[in-house]
C-alpha cells in the first residue's frame, strides 16, 4: 500500500517542528509527514500544510525567494487539500495592513487588519491587550469534515495582532470574540485555514489535524 505524503512547507520561518510532530502523532502508519522547502517535494504531496508565525512581510519575502508562491497556487488549483495556520491563513488574502501594506498571495479575496488599539472586554470592561494571546472560543457557522468531532465553542490557542477579513463573508466558518468579532477560520473548496494554532490546542487541535489527514478536499 502506498503511503500518502503530507508536506509541511518550510520557507525558513514558522512553527515547523511542532506542526510536523503533531501531524506525525495523528497521521498513522499509512502517512508520511515531510517538512520541506523543496518545490518538487511539495508538488508531489497529497496534502499540504502552510504554517507560519511572525511578520507577513517576512513570510511573503521568504515564500517568493524560495519560489514557493507559485507552488501554493498550483496546490489550490489542483484541488489538493491545503491547511493554512496563522500567517498561513493571512498570506492567502490580497493584502495586510502590517508594515503599512503588504501584498499577499491573493488566493482569497479580502484583506488583513490590525486589532483596534483601544479594545475592551464587553462583559468586564477590561482593556484588551494586543497581540491576542491565549485560549479563546471558536464558534462554527456550518459543518465541515475538518470539524468532525469538535464541539461548537471549543477553545483553541491564538497568538496574533492581525485578523483576516474575507470579501465573501460566507467563507468564514469560524468566528471568535476579542473586543470585536473576527474570522478565526475560513473554508473554501479544498482550502481550510485557521488563525489559531491547532498544534498548540491540545485534544481539539489534534482532532482537527487528524481530520485533515483523512480529508478529501471537499466540504
């Protein structure tokens, strides 16, 4: 039996080790997890994970210098399952306010915005810090294979100062409150991308990754 290959894109930044280890933990013997920046390796993989953390400008520069922007376009066009994590979500959109404005991959219409400077908790009145860091609830707007076995309102782990705004609000499959309501997950055809870190989100995060390993790229 041929083992499927799951490629974690290595473009010189991102939380690669923990993502790769988490996938290995859930993938099973019939899957091979490879962390690689080689375009041929990624192009040959059955599933692709696009992780990231840090600044979007550095992410986009690294993707382009490694020649991986076109590889990501091809993965989506070929309808292979793609999971974006944190910056891996933000980079899919057209632009980000970070560093004044940074162009993204424009694979999803929309932009990325910074949290307002003066936010307060609606219940306690407490001023909220940016970055948004720690555990928070995700409310799901519709069912999806990657959410199988995960309860609506489950807590996931976040670390970010910017949030995605898709032009088509129907793409927002997960929403979270932090001073404002923001999109914490998007889904479209063979693309599923999250602002939170499933690899840091205990049992629920591992369940999402396990669901991704078995996902055929259809809702």
